[in-house]
C-alpha cells in the first residue's frame, strides 16, 4: 500500500528552518543557542520510537505509536495502520520487529523551539554490504519543552548518499537557514512549493532529472488506459509539523526533508468503474461509481547544493547545481468516491 509498508512489512508550529538566534521561533524567552538534544536524549527518542512502532505494527493499531510520529511520516504511518487494521482486525500475522542499530546522531545548535535532530541508523530490513544496503535516516522533532520527541521524517538511502555534515569544534551541527541567505542554490523553506509547482508546470527547473522529478512528470503524461482518464493535483505542505527540516553539509550544501500532498483522480467512461483495492477501500469515503480520487502525503529527502555549484559544467547531463532527490516516501492517506 505504501512504500513505508513495503520497506518495513507494515512501517512545526512555525517555520522551523533556523536563520540564527534572531530568526528562530522562541517560547518562554528561550533565546540561548544550545544543542537541540543531548546524545542520550536522542538515543532515548530513537528507542521510544522503535518500541512504539513495533507495538503498533504488531497490532495494526495506530493509537499505539500516535505519540511518537508526526508530520509526513505520521500521516503515512497512521493511515497505513488504520487501513491494515480494518483489513486484518486480529493484527499483523507477519510482524517482524524492526531493529535500528549502529545509530549516530546529528544534532544542531539553535535557539528556541521547535528543535530537531537526525538519527542515522542501520535497519534489519536489508542485507548489510549488499546492493540493497541502506541507511535509515530519521528526523526527530520536538515542538516545546513539555512535548515528546516525535519522528517526523524517514528516508532510506544508500550509505554513499549520507553526506558529511558541517559541525563546530564541539561536534554540534548547523541548522539550515530559513531563507538560505544566498548560501544555497535553492531556498529550503520553499522546496515544497517549488516541487509541487514543478510537477504541475515543469518549472521552476531546479531539480535534477530522475524518477521522482522528470520521470514522474513523463509517467503521468503518458498514462493511458482505455475508457479511463487521469488528473493530478499537487499541493505544498510546508507549515507546522510538515515544515522542512535541514542540516548544512560540510561541502557547503544542505540535506533537507520536506513534505507535499498529491491527488490522483481516475474517471471512468460510462459502463466502467475504477478498481478499488482493499487498501483503498479501507480509507474510502463516498461510493465509487465513476470517479475515484486518491490522496497521498509524501516526504522527500533532497540534497541542495551551495549557490553557484557546478556553474558552467555541461558534462554532467544537466544536473550541476540542481537539487537531487535522494528518497521519496509516499503513502495513501484518504480516498474519495463519486
């Protein structure tokens, strides 16, 4: 049903990218620039998430990890568990506990709230050292001093795609500036709007060619099925717990997570009816007579190069200086029939 389900056999209150102490969200007068978490707090957040995720996956019960997920990951996780719970009310007969080991933590220093950090982990969902070997990157978010740490984003990438991060003398990372400050090729805060506009119109052309950019546009334009027509609408998700979260990299670029929403509408000719799978049926409202609209939430992990990177380089197939999508994690969250 969702890529998260396939990978795992079942798996902010304001603009959160920090422009420095003067541009950060603050509460209770907390203006000091401090690490977002201690390493022990980060390890506990990862442990709490994994334990809650496994309980929810075993029972197919979204309530069991609702307080450990949020944002795009939370939307996909909760909808997926809801659908599986309806289709398998006795729980998950194929439950295989998720294990996240070999964890390292990239923790930025910033002022105020919200705060976030990245957990770079090895999962038990692949074969280490093989062609399918991946690192699971989870971005954890905390919106206030009394709020729990929640996993807001997840991406599975090849080990070679995990960059070196910019850190200070004490090992603390640097949060991505809210507006980029001219340091980055594309403004991180606008990535969701830029991406969804690109999917609709083909511009602005700031993304490197690939399956989730130019390839996706081509696939949509060439979708054909006798008796059916397709429409697509893409909308940005950029506020609250869906806001982008990023960290500066050692080479002057940035690794950024951002969210988006996507609608696919299938309309059948007279005498035909769109197919409704059990996963869609579980999240369906209305009756499918001739039209089925699927709503998906997606998170993207991208590498944003520094401004001017690759300028004048025509030998790389047009990717120089462009945003590279490293991973996309979509999930069905609702369906509407008419």
